């Protein structure tokens, strides 16, 4: 066999392995653990208010503020680890219900014209235009089938 044929076989073989890996259903227990690390959107808003000095924070005692700030910092750090992992495990064509607890972690809206649901998951940390690695939009139909996963692009 020629060296060119061997090279083509190696490339074709590695491409099919990558394809098979990307469509493989992830382990539900692993998914639940990753999703559990993502704070609910209400909590993320509260965490950002505590962490961001330019935002007004709720009136808290020093002890409450220290405890809340620690929880906020841990919550945001967990989110920064979990969101990229989760995004890599989302499969277009799979059911949103295959991802235990995911629906409780995002903000869901419905587009009646397209008969589709859109869920925002994550938090925005950029101060300028562009996209970030810590949030995404997930689209699914009324049966729960994931139709798209998109990066959120911000413009000023």
C-alpha cells in the first residue's frame, strides 16, 4: 500500500472516531453532576450584583456579605468550569430531557412564529462586543428535541 493511501486511511479513520465521539450520548450521572454545578439564573444575577462593584448590592451585615460573597465567588467559578463542559456534551437532535436538571438552569422563552423554545444558560462577563465561553443559547421544539446550540454574540 502506498504511503498516500495509508495517510488517507489514517485521516478517514480518525475523522470517523471524532464523529462517533461527538454523537455519543453522555452518561446521565456525569451530566447531572455538571448541570448541578451551574447556578440558577436568579442566583447568578445575585452573585454578579455582589461581585460587581459598579452594581448596587443588597444591604447586608458584614457576616452575611462575607458568606454571600464566598458563595457568589464559588458559584461563578463552578459556572466557568461547567458551562464549557456542558456545551461540549450537548447534541443537536437529542432531547433536552436527556440532560437532567438543565431546564431549571436557564431562562426559557417561546417564539410562536417559529414554534420553538429558546433557553439562555450561563452568565455574561464581557465589557465589550463579542462572545464569551460562559453562556449559550439552546433551541428546542415542543417535543424537547434540541434543534440548535448557539454562541451568544453581544454588540454595544
